[in-house]
C-alpha cells in the first residue's frame, strides 16, 4: 500500500465537557511541510496526539490513503506514522543507541529481536541528525538540544512516510533551530515525507513551512501558504496582540513582529 | 573482538557466578564433600559408570537432597530476580518488587489457611500448602487488577494503591489466623520468612511449567519493557499494543512469583535489589537486564541458602532472613561505589 497523504476529516476531540478539537479537516501531502500554529492551548499538541491515534476521537476520521488509520493495530500505525513528542524527560539510563533502536519496534521479529538491517537503519538515522559520535552515551548526559535530535532520529528509524513533530524547536538555540528545520525540510522535499509540525515561532513557520494551519481554541481558523495565513489581522486576533507583518529583507517570506505598545500585559 | 567481549561479558560473569554458587551449594552442608569427590560423582553420572566405592552415600546426598534443593533455590531466585525487574519496568518505579501488588500477602494468606488444617501426610496433603498459596496469590492478582481497572486501561497508580491496600488486609488477616489458632505458629512464621524449602524432584516438576511460562514470556519482552519506560503514549506511537502488553507482563511476572513463593515461602529483598545491582553494573537495557537478573537472582539466593544452612547448624534459618541481613549491606556497598548518576 503506497501512502500518499495524511488526511483528517472533521476531527473532533473532547476532554470531558471541553471541546479540544472542533471539526478539523486538513490534508498533509507527501513532500510538504505543514506547520501548525496558534496560541497556547489552541489544540496543537492535541491535534498531533489525535492524528497519531492515541487519543479517543469523538467524531471524524483519520485516513492514510483511504484506509481508516484508527482502526489499524498500533504496529501497522507505527509503520505509517512517526511522532517526535514535545521535549519530554527521557529515561536517562538508556544509551542513545538503545533509545533510537526503539524506533524499529514495528519491524521486530516475533521474538522481539532486532536484526542487522535494523542496526544499519539506526546508524543512518543517527548520521542524519549528526549524533552518531555519541551513540554510546547515556541520554541523561545529553543537552536538551541533543536529546531533541535523538527523538528525531528515533522517529526516522521508524522509516515512515508520515512524520509529526510537536514543537521540536522549543528548547533549542538559534543555531539548532535552523539546523533542525533544514533537516525537516530535506525530509519532506528530498525524502518525500509528509510532515506536520507544531511550531510556536511564527517566523520559523513562515520561513520553512509550505503550508500554515492556524488553530485557535480548537478550531482551524485558516490554512494556506504562509503569506496567505500570516496576515496582521489574523495573527493579531488569534494572539490578542497587535503585530506588524513586513516582508523579509532577503527572502520571499513574511516576517512577524509583535508591537508592544507599552500597555500593561494582557493575560486574558 | 573487543565489542563481542564487551557484549557477552555480563553474561559470562553472571553465568560463572551461578556455576560457582551451584558447586558450593552441592559441596557445603552438614557433611562437606570435597571438590575432588564432587567431580568423581559428577563424572560417573555423566559416563553412566557406577559410583566409586565409598562414595555411594555422597552420591545419594547430592542426587536426592542437595541437587533438588539447589535447583529449586536457583529457580526461586531466578523467578524473583526476573519478576522484580519486570515489575520495576512495568511500574517505572524503583521501589517496585515482585510482591508489590499482593502476590506475597495473598500467597501467605493461602499458605496459613492451609496450615490451619491438619492434612494427612499423603502427596496431596503435602502439596496442600503450596497449592493453596499459589491459588491465593493468583486470585489476589486478579482481584487487584480488576479493582484497579478504569474502563479499558489500568492506571499504574491505581494498581499500586489497590495492591498495597489489599496486601494490608491480607497480612492483617494472616496475623489474625496465626494468633487465633493453637497449632503451628512456628511453621507459619517460618513460611512467611521464606523458610519453607520443600525441595524434591517432584516439587521442581510442579513449579517448572509456571516458571518456564512466566519467565520465558518476560525474556522475550525486554524490548517492550524498554518502550514502556517512555510512557504509554510514546510506547503506543512506537507500535506497542500497550494495554495488552502490560496485562500479559503483569500476569507472567505474577505467575512466576506465585509459583516460586508457594514452594519456598516469602523471600524478601532479593526481587528488589538484584535488578538494581544488575542495572548499576550492566546498564538499563531490559533485553539484557531480564536474563542477567534471573541468573544473578539464582546465584544470590543459592549463596544465601548456603548461609542459612550453616550459620546455626544443625538448625536452619529461614532464607529470607539471610537475604535481607546479607543483601542489604551488599546492596548499600554497590550503591555507594557507583559513580554514575541517574542509572535508573
């Protein structure tokens, strides 16, 4: 089965009485990076989790080429779709290698063992994120940025056509933010993956995403190319903050600058 | 070459320790059998030749007394080491041990209940205590599991709390039975401290199926336990059917523990410290940790059993006393020496 796309159709998720995701429909095609943006609590993480099939869905469907994703057993799902979770505390005692080889779970033989082929794929994934030289170190000894790269390597080791990332740049400095976003774009544009990435930084989204989806209070406010979605009106309204949107001095992308009028902070 | 050695070093070390422990256990006892004689007896068995003159008694002591006892102790230690590792991984809790969700207290209650009845000295009469212990241990696990369940999932916190609460109840009930009955208080106390070594080839055959099933399942699920260390969400995103795997792991570990406990009594501490010592020495990968903890649990319990046999000769100590008396200082020594932080 050749997977071409990740398609969400009218996805609705509730936490108790609260509507966390309200009728979300969007499509992530292979070869494209779709950035999810929106203020805190808008449902970005929930959308990533729901799309990965680990949340009970109130209504709506997740499809990968016709097949209904949520009805597949976890092992088949893990062959279609990999997730880089939001910076989490990883078990510190595992080595980098032991952590990344867990990405090979859906391909284990019936005795739960990995093969030489798995080793080769793990080595390639570690090379990809430039972490092969510390493969034998314990995860607990790594910096936050290095840990984030290990999580990406683990997702790559799953060899899936679809990749979801939940704010992978949150704890990275500028250098690593750029390096990570470049790798992610390569994965989409050269390796033909379908990538959906939740981002806080609107300028990273503007720079690297092919499509931007704006979530506000669980609803999909807008989806389209960065220049279409990242307008001053939309952003000001979504974030309750006046912004300037100016053209990037060197690139054909918008640049978002918050305007701090010197008023008292608004935490509503 | 170097990497191959590094990969197998833990196993070679642990296997070597186990073989040494077995040899000591066969040689040491109320009569000391010299290594030379031990070798002669072993060789005549392997070659199917008659025992050399004068060694028939030693041969009998080994084949009918020390060997079955050593094997039963080995199996018990392996079960406690292996299931302790599994429980710690399953609950992601360094304080978890094989008895956490009530296997011990349930089994203890079953054993003491059976002891309060005067059974005749037939086969079934002798098997009444271990059988009752086993049944109660498994019933406890089922009860605790169903009490802790919320819908389709079984939250770890619920499981531990239900286990602890039910354990308190069963322990209190056991104490009540011991105090209110007139009969064999000493035997019951002995059992509760891990001193009920009913070793014979028959008992080994009786526990073996459960241990093979339980420990065998654990051995093939090291990878699953590794995944569970990342939490249920990530484990599922990586392709693990989480609820099913956790349930089966729980059943397998409890099965092995219950089988071991029912014939050897409640032996504390070993299922807690052996996994930690292995983790400190050889790393956190459960694929290695499980077999290593089984080997180490076996050797450690054999050594403790030797001590239990000789310290108060001719009387025998319950081995549970030795595992805690000797094991706690040993564990603290290992913990003190360790240089790495965050080994857990």
